[in-house]
């Protein structure tokens, strides 16, 4: 996570510690009091499995889900 921040990521979240889809919606739902669609622009998901649905849930309209590896799940 620290490497991603060093490379310019605005936020990094450990899915084992935080309900990341809830966090993403709550922390992007409004900017300066103006309502927005909420959600994030990009999710990088290397696991898939149990993180697939929450990853989709936290994307804003037009957001991108990058899947690399798919190391968990069927």
C-alpha cells in the first residue's frame, strides 16, 4: 500500500481491515456539499473471489475495474 501511495494513489485500503465498498461510497458521496454519484474512478483487484461484488459496488458510473491475476475464488 505504501508503494502505491508513493506512485501517486490518492487512497489505499486493506480490504481485510475495512469494508472498502462502504468506505468508498461514504467518502466520495459529496464534495464541498455538492451531491455526486459517489464511488471511485478505478479499482485494482488482484484477488476477485470475495472482493468481486464489493469492487463493482464501489465504482462510480463510468468507473473502471482492473482485474489482474484473479488469484482467489473459482
